[in-house]
C-alpha cells in the first residue's frame, strides 16, 4: 500500500534541470521509514558529519548517490512554490496542487525519520 502510494506520487512529480553543482536541496531531510529502508545504510559517523555540514549523508562529490531512490521530499524540491529552487529552476508545469496536498497529507500520516 505505501509502496503504491510512493510510486503514484513519484509518477506525478515533474522533473526539471538543476544548476550543475548545486546541492541546495540536499540538506538534512525527513523521509518515510519505507523510503529510508530502500536507501543504503550509513554509519552514525556519516550521519553526524552530514548533519554538521547541513547536508545529506547520500550526497557525494558527484551529487546524489541515491538519485533513483531519492525520497519524495527531495523530488518535490523546485516543483512546488512551498519548496522553490533558490536558483529559479523549475519544471514547465509545477506539481499539481491536488497531488501536492495529497503528498503533504502522506507526510503527516506516515512516520518519518531523519535521512
């Protein structure tokens, strides 16, 4: 059930080109425990170092190391006015407001943990 919801939401979030080298959306974020279980396990030291740098433990020198499995919150960045890209990048069509509201409800109703 949760997997189906996540797949549904992912399919409704539009993609767009980011500014090369920008990682503004790669800060500490919360994700559902289901999404977290699909990411590689990082050590406590890796988590602490990322938190100290206000980044994500899955951010490497070449960018996101888990891009295909990145959490919904990461996918939303730049696609909704609430999470606008500071560089002004965005898809031609922003995420549908009804889908955005459904995702926000999912966030509230689902247990989340710090990535």
